[in-house]
């Protein structure tokens, strides 16, 4: 009987050990995950760049203990805590203006993790100053041309450094057209919605605090299908009389049968260079026609044999061009020196001779079409500029005096006459007076006992 009792006790002990081992294994296998919550700051909360950001975390583990709480800013480890309270401080100056993600990862004593995230916004201005958004129309380009039968895609880039863009409104000729409340901010203006002519597109971006920014471009709508190009009427040859330069003149007429004119450009071409004379984009109440009478005052230089006048005319969908050769006549013979050394005069294109006596006199002929000039009393100084780039760089009185002081002073220069003339760029000093001069033509006139420059200031 004792043996039976002993056997029974042994069995019960073994069973209790088995059950105890099974319970322990179940307890280890079914470890509960920890919990964590970022209670401060709240989602989308905004901070000035000069504020501190306080981050408060609640972390618990029901069947163990919290080993570690780690804080990440934009997925980069920032700080960690190993004991309660789990609070962190971020200096906002460490963060750039814009949105940032805060993430907290909690790890318990058995290696299990939990996490929570919030987004915050760092603002540029102190004292709660909201920065306005940025808005740009990137398509179409300003003055881009479209046919009336084509759709127009409008692309707007809108950003806000210290918040969010809540909406972008598109206006056509100051009338609301369509609205977008989320990226991408693309709009479609349907074919036929706009009349032929010029229209203004305006995009207005508004941020989450009501600040606005806008961008505008102009577009040109032309006739759909095939439109006829403008017709340019002008002489095929234009005569420039060296002995009577102010008689120079001619007329140009441009007419467009289908579409409004959008631009006209006039320039002269010589020595493989194009020199702009005139550009027109406003045609007032007669958008299909343009008439112009040109005189010598419209041209900075006509000195080279073989100079060509070009005119280009454009509408929304077409363009045309025409040209004329400029014939130079009455070029003085090669042996026409001045009869004696006398002052010559600087004259403007639109006035006539004489304009003003600069105290400059002819000295001697270098060759049959080159003369040397000096100052009468040697009281005047010249500085010769090397090229037109240096001439154009002088825009202020300070630039002028600085260039004169830095240049090499001279009291003489040479120049070729008429068709052989090359532009000269001078700074002339007469006492305390400085003049910046571009000499664009030289005519020897022995019968008047002088030589004259046409000059442009």
C-alpha cells in the first residue's frame, strides 16, 4: 500500500513540473507588445524657428518594463531615454523651415517594439509671422502663341515654406476659370474658349493662413487652320546720299489679312552682324496694319557698302520678312583733304551742322581716305574706348569718370571717311565737362572747310 502511495506522489510531482514548464513557455511565447503615444506636439502643429519643441511620450508595457524610448527626426536618430518621464526638447533652430516628421520607437525588456509619429511645421518668421507662398506659372511661356482650335495646358508651381497650399485659382483676363485644391496644379483651357487676340492668365496660390501669391503671363490666340502671312511693302533699294544725308527716307507698310499683328522688328545687317533699329508689339486700334516713314534719325549708322535693311512681321501663327539693299552714292573722291587745319563740328542725326564746336581740328591726311585730328589748344583730352562693349558698360557719371581716369589720354586720333569709316568710341574732357561719344560717320566737306561727325550719345 505504501508503494502505491509513493508511486502516485511521484506521478503527481512529475505532472506538476510538466504543467509548470508549459505555463512558463506560454508566458514567454505570448509576450504583449508595448504601447507608445506622442501626446505633444499634436499633428500639424506649427513652431517658429526660434522656439523649442517639447516632445512628450506616454509608453507602457503590461507584462514587462520599458527598456528604451528613442526619438527620430526625419528618420534620423535624435535622442533616447531609458527611464520615465519620456520627454525630449528639440531646438527648432536645428531644423530647416518646412515640414518635419517626429517618430518615437519604444522597446520593452523582451525586445518588442512599438512606434508613433506626428508631423510638425517650422515657420520662418518670429512672433507667429506667416510667410507668403510662392507661385509661378511655368507653362505656357509669356507671349506664347496658340491656335484657337488647340487646348492650352497651364502648369503652376506653388509652395509654402511654413505651411500648406490650400488652393490655386486660375483666372483668364481677371475672370475666375478653375480651381485646384491639391497637387499637381495643372489646368486645361479648352479649344475655342478664348477669342483670337491677347489674353492674360493669372494664377493665385493661397496658403493655410490665407496669405496669397500670384503669377501672370500673356498668351496670344491666333486663327485656327492655315492663315495667310503678313504682306510687307517696301522699296527693294534704298538710296543714301553721302552729300545729302538728311534727305534719306523711305516708307514701309505691313498688312495682315487674317490674324492680328503681334510683332514687327526692323534691323540693318552688315559685316555679318544684325543691328536692331525698331521693335513694335503694340498696334493700338489697327492691329492688322502698320505704316512707318523712316528718316535718318531712325538709323545709328549707314556707312558700309552692301548694308541690308531687314523687316520681320509676325502674327500668332505666321510670319514673313522682306529686305532692301541700301545703296550709298556720292562718296567723296579719295583725294578730298581739308583745305587747311580748322575746327570741325559734332552734329546730331536729327539736327544738322553745326551742332557744337569741340575744339578738334584736322591735322594731316594719313592716306587718301584717312585723316588725323588733334585738339586745337591741346587743352582737351581724349580717351579712346576699345570697343562698343566698353562703351555700353558706361551707364553712370561715376562709370564715365572712372573710365576716363583709368584710360590712356591722347590729344589725337585718326578716322576714315564715309564708307570706310569704322565707329569710334571716345570720352572727351573739356575742363570739368565729360562727354561719352559714339562717332558713327565722318564726312569730309572741303567746300565748307570742315569735317563733321554724326554722333550718338
